[in-house]
C-alpha cells in the first residue's frame, strides 16, 4: 500500500529462479521491458492509465528485508552467493511512462523499464499487479463518470473489493477517473480524498422506531446529515421525516439528503421527490445506491430520475463485467538487440516504442501512431522519462491534477468512444519502421 | 495482510458517523450481527467458507493508531469526547462461526458477532471485505480442483490479482480449497505453502538461442527443472531438448517437466507427449498454463490431454466469471430484541441462528435446517464459538488441516453439486420456529 509495506518477495518464484540463472551466467546487461494491453475487454472503448505513482514508490524503495533473505537462504532453492547478491539489489534503472490518467489503446506501451536485466526481471510481477488493477478501475470508473454526467459519484465499494489494497487503490483510481470521493476512511486519510457516508440499515434497526433513529442521527450530525429511508417503506419514511426536516431548517442546519438503497431507484426517487417537494423541501437532495454501474446510472439518467448523487460500489470496485485486463510486461530489447515474443496469439512489437497522438483542430483525438522511440512523425509523443538512475525526476502530481487530466482526456475522445456501447476501434497505426524491425527480428530469431 | 498491517480506519465513514450517534445516545448494549450470502452466483452450486482466521486476527488486534485518532480529531466531523473514547476501543465480544473450509448455502450465517453495539458496527466493512474475498476464491478454486481430479494445481495469478492482499489471500484460499501450491513467494513464506515456478518467455528471449537458454537454466536448477517450450515453436523445442534431457538424466538430475503456455493446449500436449515418449523421455511431465479455469481444465481432462499439472491464474484469482458475492453482515438482535431488515428484495431472517446439516448413511449431505440457536433438530450443528470476550479460544488450525476439511466436504457433496453445470438447489429448510420469529418481528416493527 504505502511504499513501506512493499516486500521484495511479493513476486512470482520464477523471477527468482531466473535471477539465479542470470547470476550464474553473469547476465546483467541492460534489458528493456514494456507494459501494454493486448486486447480491449468487451465493453471498453478505451482505457485510462493509472497506478504509475505506486510503481515509482515500489521501484524507489525496492530491497530485500533481512527476514526475506534468511528465508531465501534457507529454502533450499538458491545458493548463498546469489542470496548475498540480493542483499545489495536496488533499482537503478530508468522508467518512461505516459502520465496517469492518459487514455490509451491496444498494443500501446504505457510504461517502459530500462535497467540491468535482474532488476527489470524481478519487478515484473508487482509492476503488473499495480498497473493492471488501477488501470482496470480507472477505466471502469471513467465510464461511470461519463454515464453520470455531472452527478455526484461516490465510491462505496470497500466491502466487496478484493482485500484492503484493492479497496484503497480503487478509491484512488476512481477519484482520478472522475468520482467525487469515497466512503473509505483510510483512503481519505492517505490521499486527502473527500469522504462521504450516511448511515446503515442497522442504525435504523437498533432503534425501535425509524423516526427516533432519524432524530438521533440528526442531533449528532446536524452539519452534514443524510438519512437512509428504505429500511421499511421508502415513501412512508419520506413523509415521516418532513417535520424533522422543517425543524432542522429552522435551526439553520437543513437536512442535506436522503438515500435510497433498494427497489426501483427511478420510481422511488420520483415519488420521494414529489413528497419532499410537496412538503416544501425542494433543497433536500436524493442520493441512490445499490447494484449500480455505468449502465444502471445511464438508464436512471436517461429516464430523468430525480437523483442527485450515486453511490457506486462493488461493480465499479471489482470491475465486475471485466475483472482483469489481458496485459503483459514484455522484453523488448536485451544487450542492445531488439527481442520479440512469437508464441501463438501472443506476438509482440519489438524495440523501444513511442506513441504519437493526433488531434483535429478542435482538439479531438483522431488516431495514434505506434513507432520506435527516436522516430519523429507528426503528433504528440505520450511517453516521457519519469525515473532516471532509480530516482523519480519530479514530485508526484496531486490527485486533483490527475483528475483534471482525465477530464480533459475524456473530453477529447471521439464522441462514439465516449458512449457506453461498443464503438469501432480507435485508429492506432503501426509505423513502417516498427514493422520492418519486427521483420528483421523474426529473420534473426531461430 | 498480517494482523500488524490492520488499521481501524480501514472502514466506511458511515460506521464512524453511526458510532458518534451511538456515543451521543449512550447506545452500547449487546448487538448481534450475522454474515451470510443472499444469493448463489450463477455457476456455483455451493460455497466454501474462508477467511475466518484473518477476521479473528483483525478483531484481536483492533485499535486506533495515534495517527488515526489525530486525523479523526482534526477532520471536523467528530467531537473530541467521542474521539477520545475510540482510543480505548478494543473488541471484547464473542464470535461464533463455521470452520473455514465448510461448504455452505444461501441465507446460512457462517459467522456471528455478539458484542457491544459500537464494536460490532465498526468492524462490518473489513469483516465483509475479508470473508467475502476468501470465500469467493475458495469457492472458485474448489471447482477447479473438482475439474482437475488429481492433477497438480498451482496458483499462478498474483500479477492480475487485485493488489497485494488479494494475491496473498487468494494463494491461501486456493490452497485450502485443494490447490497444491502457488507461485507467490511471499505467500509461500508467510503460510509455508509449496512454491512452484519455472521460467518466463523473457528468459528464453534474453538468449540468442532457445537451447542455450535451456542449458543455462538446467545448469542453475538441476534439482528442480521445468523448461518453457512455447516461445517460438513448441514441438521444435520439445525435439531440441531431448539431448539435454538425456544428459541431465545421465547426470542423475533428470528434467522434471516442460511447460506449454499458449495455443491449443490439448493438441500441443499430445504432440509433445509423443515427441518425448519417442525420445525415451516418458518421465518428463507436461505442465500447462494460460487462460485456464475450471471449464478449460475440465475440457482438457475430458479430452484426455496428457497434461500432468495446471497453472491456473487470473480467472481463479479474480473469480473472473463471478467477481463478487451478494453477501451481507446484518443486525439480527439489539438489546435482547430480534431485528429484521425488510427492504425490497433484501429481507433477512431475524435472531441468532444455527445451521444443522443432515447426512445419509454413506455420509453424503442430504439437506440443512436453518433454525434458531438453542433449537435441537436432528443433524450436526455447524456454528461453534471461536472467540470469547475478545480472545480466540483455540490456536489457528494448520492450512493442511483446513485443506483436508475441504477435501472431506467436497467428497460429501451430493454428486450433482460436484459437477460444473448448474444443479437443482441444495435443500435448506427454514424451521417453523424461525418463520414464527420473523412473523413476530414484522408485527412489532411499524
């Protein structure tokens, strides 16, 4: 989670068995690896890069702890000289990457590691683990943001996220992608994210009477009070709270919102809006939650349901329709020679690559060119150096900056890609230079 | 991950806003919450309970750190007296639960917390987060085990797990459910799990010649050597490695296995088996990986593909077809009175409950009865007390013990539930006593 929690043994065993062989052969020349996505998941017209900051933290602090070295020495798989060499291992390489929040597509590398082979190899597993997850969540959350238009969006998903780190990082990734905040308190503390929270059904149930529960909660939280109204009968609760709402308004601390968490959210929100309006409480907002994702939010928006904010949890937090990306971290070059994997269905473009993005006069993206770094086609190059000699080059951008970047990126997407329905693929042209290099590498390998 | 990493603020904001209101009202009588699954996901005939040990660790060590208390005091939402009271908060309650590895079904509570209301409320979010994830993974992994019959199964999924904790806990949960080990080194170190690992395609590609890569790897890992043979041409590699395999066997360290990671795994395995057998290398095992899940493993088994072991990653580790459970932690009783939630589609059975399991003479499960604790129908009760007064009652069972328990449980399932295809639901009878209590609670609540 924070850099201090990182353990070098958070990796696949094969990284270490390969490192032993590299050590025995004295293979430590410069290796170049790139991270990219092989295929867009169904239901995604674009991806949003995220997780770079956690990768930089990880690389900057990479080292084996004493307990880890002891364990390695005692496990019977590695020789002592090799384990001793690991005690000194630090990441001394360079990293080039696209900024977090950048929209990208199939085959486009969003991160490149250039480092002595053992370092570049060892970090593969955790690096993929960090980049794929936040990219997955940011890409899903961006769709929810597009569907919600300017409605309030809150990450409610901690409980069904896959563990603590997933909960924390999805709060971060969804905020970058356009959510307004999270219910996850530790994420709020760690990244200074706006926090949102109301009450659970259990709060109502611990009281013998729903209205008494409302009164008690309002007394403790007069400054920011949202009441959950669906425990027994949503519309009856909306009626029943009107006298309390009038007293709160009279006391200068008006009730902010009601939350509906079950049933037909569109239908309930309309009825509740009518009840509140008829009671003179036009300023009370309606907040909805329960099984929401971009499709449900879009349907509610389309039906003009009078919902002001959405709590979106599980389905965003687990990227439930597509819970992983077909992504890879692949060797592109070793000891100065380009490399290429040709396994069936998994061939990759060799060499160090750069993405050039093209835009029309209005700023709308019109296509990308994938070519070799050093090439200078028209367009804006997306990858830039973020670490040199194992150190980060500039301070981490604020999450607000990254969030603005995503907003700008989404606004520049071709309109058909912004829709939830599948769009024709965005044009990514492979340059003639890159095709020629692939041909040469194929001719040389075996 | 370990208990020491736990933070009390790893929770939803609303738990704390509710606690402030409970504090203001002096509401601290005993509350009873139960964790259960509301609905079986499509493609699951049963669930396997997992995650209890992590819940016990969490509850035993629950406390607010000084930095957390400072943050709470400064965030402007809570009053000082309340925050001061949190400094002293520890979990002092009881926990009743089914043993990890127990098969269970819809509406059956697998864990009950009995504690002063603020404690029982605060822990909701992390408790669900821990129980739902490991239960999700153990339930998926058990299906892979059933499909693989007695084949070797290794968790390969760290890279696409949702963060570090998901990677660690899915290694644990899949081992309990019948996997033989994991590639995740830190999980191996933490829980003494068998580790497996070979080499990546990048290892082959850093060498100018595939055979040189094989030779180098074999030299460093003569005791346990598996070669990855699909980087360029799977069958050509199988032919090419025969002289090396003969030399290794002659030197007393025979090549253990080859791994195939792409293409038609059934077809390749048959051809590779034929090549190895024709070369006199019948003892070399074939290990397969790449996009595997229970359906793919079952299809390979059904087609009698000569595969000895399977690396199963992403789809097991993310429970890709069903990445979350519709589960809840619900108030059942407060201050001695049973409670029931009645929100649309989310009604729950009230009171403290017990599951009684029925078996036929051969030991096969024939149905469960869900009733009130204290009731004594026929059958074996599944929930037992695991924590009392905030302390665990017995030492954590070994993972080997839990794994044996799952094996016994899976063997006792009705045969139709063991198949991958959807089966008619297992019979869970709701007792007359429980129905009567629900009726009484409904009559009382509003």
